C-alpha cells in the first residue's frame, strides 16, 4: 500500500490550506492509500478540541478531522509546535498523537509521496 505524508503548516482558519489537507487526506484513504496527516507550526491548531470558528467565515473543521481519524488516517502533531502555539495535550482531539521532529523525519522518509499545505 502506498504511503502518503501530508504536512499541514497553516492554522485552520484564515485560508483554505487546512480544509484542502483534510479533503486530500480523505480522498487518499478512500483511494486505498495509507495517509499520515502531520501538523506542524500553526497547523497544530486544527487538532484543538472545541474549535471556535465564529466570525472567520470558514467552516468548522473539527468534525472533519474526527472523520479522518475514523477512516484510518493517522493524525500527528509536532511537540515543539504545540509549545509554540500554547496548546496543551489535554486540549487535543482524541486520537491525535504527539511526535517529535525525529519521528516526523522517519515518517517522511518512509512515505512514497509528501504533500505540504
């Protein structure tokens, strides 16, 4: 099975990068790809439980992220990015795994394809 690593660097509200990352991840897993969604920098904010999208003009993406996990997409957040964004482990959506840069490097090395959002 082909492995795809998708890196999300942008926060979930403000542009369409997070929504597109989730859309591509769902498409990949539907196409029998093994998908790892890796959130770094502001992208880790997508993993926040109880997101407030009020006034952003964007659709709330928390339910879509949960759908991704339920469909077998592995979801990871970078530990240093969590610190930078002041996001605590307890405030993450269930099932999201915290990894370090060595773990991320290994995932990227093992992937057949990488997409960056």
